C-alpha cells in the first residue's frame, strides 16, 4: 500500500511525496498522474489521452513513451503487483514508515502528540521568523562569548576537583547526583520539544517522542515523518528546532551560573552547560543521522545523502568484482551525481570520521576494562562513596548498552552475510 501527498513546494512545479514500503520518494506531477490513473485501472490509451490533455500541446505522449516511464520510474517502486493492483500493506509497514529514524537498533515511544499538543501550541511561537532568527543568531553569539569566558574558570575548577579527588576525597554529594541526571534528561527532552513545536507550527504534527539506541548511543527522538511534505526551508527549521532550544537552555544556564552563589549549584550548572554544549555539537554532526545530517541533505538538495555517499564505494567494488551480489539501487543511481562537489566533500569527511569512530570504539573497550578494574578496586577498599557508586553505575550502564548494541548488530550482520552466501549458492545452482 502507498500514499501520496502534495509537497509544500515553491514555484509552479508541483511535487508530491510518495510513501511506499517504508520509504519516502519525491515525485513530479507527471509520475503522480500516471500512478493515479494506474490505481484507477485505466487503459494505456486512456492514460495517454489524459496526459496529452494535461500537456496542452507542449509534449505529445505515446503509449510507447508512457510504457518506458512506467518501466523505468514506477515499476522499481514495487507499488503495483504483476496484475496491476496496488500492493497491500504488510503488517509492519506502518511501523517501518514511521521510522524514518534510520540507524536505530531499538526504539520505544513514551509521549504521543495529543498529550503535548497544548504545550506545542505555546512553544510554536518561538519559530515564527522574527523571534526564531533573532534568538538563534543572538543566542549563538552569546553562547560563544560566555562559554569562552567560562572556559578558564571551568578549567581551574576541574583541576581543583581532580587534585581533591586524587587525594581520595569524593566531592560529589547525593544532591549533585539527584539534580544533575534528571536535569540532563530534561534538557534532552527540551531538544525534542523544539523539533515537535516547529513541526506542529508547519502543520506537520509529530507522531511521538520516544527513547532508543542509535549506534551505541542512548538517545531521545521525535518522529516527524510528516515533515517530508514540507519544503526544504521549513524542514531545515524543524531540523534546527532542537539545537535552537538547546542554545536557549544554555543562555538560561549561563545566566544562572553568573548569579548563583552556592558552589554545589554552580558545579551542577557547569556540568549541565558542558553536556548541553557537547550534545549540540553531536546533533550538528552530519555524519550521524541526527539533525546535522538532515540539515546538510535538505540545504544542499542531496536526498538519500548516506546512500549516495556509499554509492562511490559500492560502485568501485562492483567494478573490481563484477559478479559480486550487491550494487546500487536504480532509485539511488537516478539521483547520484558523482561530480557533485558537496557530495564528494561529504563522502571524504564521512569516511574519515567513521575511521576515527572505530578508533574511539577500540579505545573505549580498553577504557571499559580499566574502568571495571577501578570498580573492583573500590569494592576491595570498601569505598562506597557517591563517586564510587556513580562510577560503578556509569560503567555498568555503558558496558551493558555497548554489549546490547554489539550483539544485536553482530546478529544482524551475520544474518545478512548468510543470506548473501545462500543467494550466491542459489544463483550458481540455478546456472548449473
């Protein structure tokens, strides 16, 4: 089963969003009209006549031309069966369609749109053009100025903490833990509200907010699948919505730090500002499928950015091993422009980044082993301070998450390799 919606596009050229088999495709008015008439089971001659009426003499369609369009553009979408009937939806299609959240190993919704609609009606005013662009520019500038100003103070405070903790004195109190972790989660939720509020303003309401695992990272997410029907400028604002709210949160934290007098409060606020700033940069990173990825894809008009980037490597391997049982899909090949400088730049930086990530993962494994050594040392010394308990919980949580994701990815990869091997065997057996 498939659905088609008109996109909020600019200019006279109409564009439509086709959703089918868990994927989104942008199609022009010509393809839309042909699909619509195929759905109505019209004959090839009727389709040609209707298209010629639509073209108004600018182009003369024939049955042969329409046949080529159907074969090259519509058949690869797998939205009609051999008898010409629309393919019925599979039980998990809706779930897959709503997870335009590629790269997630697992995800769970915990807040539905209707539950926060009242709040989004208030927050949406932040995304009107004047307040949005004014606050974003001013907020970014103030963040840069004050974070640079606080960096020397933070470095001195961190060094002092390290000296004190090296003397076996734990500087963390229970109040610090009870304040920091709930506040950190709240900031992440505020980020998601930024996406949800901007999507709500543009009449592309979010489906839900939830929790999931991306790569090895536990993250919150907002399902804003309906934003695909917006033009690229509105989609970019939705993609920036979470970072925008985090910039405002940092301004509030900076103000609070400047006017706080309690050293414990200042430490909590400083830690929150650091984690908030770090997550801003992570979200802005275009090599994860977070906000930065979609901003880059939309601003530079490179749909399916990851797949197009991978096409260089896949086509190279295909040239080296012509009989290899993999390749680039027809849909990606139609979009792929190997000379696009922005795509080339992204691809080079993307491979360099993921090589660095693999180095970090290997280093992380070594640090995890060392961390467990420190945990066992604390237990042996009967050190049950807040610092020791916090370190144990952090180590256990991170190790569990990494183990869960690694196991799931390994099973998935093994199943894919087995399927490929079986496909090769079946292909060879068919030839023999």
